[in-house]
C-alpha cells in the first residue's frame, strides 16, 4: 500500500482525507505543521507528500532532503505556487503540482462579502451599534446597481465575481492582459489605468508573478476615486502595503477589503491573543474601521476543502501510478 504524508491539515479536511484514502486504498498520515527545515524529516519513508501553507519554502535544505528521501513530486493543495523556490525545485528535480480550481465560487463569494461590507458602510454601523448609537448618521450608502465594478483578472474567480455583480445590477468593467473571448456582458478595458479611474470598487483576481508584484502601488492608488474601495482576495504582494496605508491615511481611497496581506505568513493561522503585533503597517490597517481584514479564508468552505484534498491527492496518485499529472507547473 502506497503511503502519503500531508502537512498542515485542518479539521475540515480530515473527513475528506479519510474518504479518499478508503476509496483509493492508500495509507495517509497527516499533521498540523508546515513544511520547513525542521519538519521535512517527517516525510522520510513516504511515497507522496501533500502540503497547504502560506509560508515560503525558501530553504534549500528542504528541497535537498526531499530529493534524498526519493521524492520527485511535491503536491500543493492550493492554486498558487509562489511559496515554492522554483530554482531549488528544478535543481533537485522536484515536480510541483497545484489545485488550479478548487472552488472559484468560494473566493468570489468572499470578494462579494467584502464588497457589501464596505459599500454599505457596515464598518460604520457596527461601530455605532456597539456603542449603543442607533442613529442613521453616516449610514447613507449607494446601491451596487448604481456603481461601476472593476475586475482585475478575468479567470475563473474574476469571472464568477463579475457575474454576481452583474446579477445585482452593477456595470462591470474588466482588465486582463489577454482580452477574453466571452465577456458575458462586461466591458473590457484595454488599459489598467483607465479601469482604476472609472471603478467604484476594484476587485483583484490575478496570480502573483514578477509582473504583478506591487501592481497596486502609490502610482496606481492615486488613480482611484477617493470614494472607491479596493478588494484583494488574491495574493498579498500584489498590493504594496506601505502605499496602501498611505492612501488610506490620506483618504485617497475610501477603504479596503483584504483577505491576504504581504505579512500574512507571520500572522495568519495563528492566535496572538493579547500579544503585540510587531508589523507597524498591519497594526495601522487593523486600527482602521474602513478596512476589513480576514485571515486568507476565502477558500475555506466545505466544498473547496474537499476539492483541494481530492485533487491534491489525485495529483500524487496519477504520477505514482500513471507517470503523468495534468496540474504540474514545472
């Protein structure tokens, strides 16, 4: 019987893991730790390894050890692979696979949640009610159907978010590096700057690459309306946090909904209780009532978790048994 070890397994994944193991006759061991130089030894003796984490794996020692243990493949239960040092992966002949579409709806719905929270000024109303202030002061908001929603990236997630916004009645404009064949009633904008100038809400749905890192920065934030909101459920480093804080402090934009941050690997999935948060920009964002932060949980639905488990493990099985996998990125 083939053996697989899974890192950073959440409670919500365990039933799906047991079901997959039973259906496929594999022996699966799981833990709740991330893969790093201290934990890589746990993988020794296994035929496959499957991980899900936000922390970078940038220590060559990890790749060297996986190679020594006989691994030729590392399966990620996530859509992105920016946590991987691809040079080390290539050096140690380690194939990397991903789960390209575990549940686009899950992430699109979180972007919708952030959008509604901000545009209906829920942050203002919640703060008032918590202080027993039940007046209407400051609660006047615009309806989605009167807004222009800007979508950056028209892949699976961006497309579903756009469909939701259009169903509510919004005018949806889209920017992507390649013009989609089917815009589904949305208006394609050839230039990102034009989208930033026109949109009342801007939602990011692109991968993190060397070309998209800090795509949203001082120069681009200045193009946005002072009444506009920025939503990021994609990758933290697409937005320059320092520039975003400046824009919010100087009221260059109205607010932000963030499910991902540059500094998230130091904080997300951890309970700090009353401990001090050392990152000054993170502290500033946490203190702003017009900023909604969620700890990278856009994907965290029962449907998405099952798909992530099934596809992540299927990637291992097909490579072990058939010598091929459709979801390899290297």
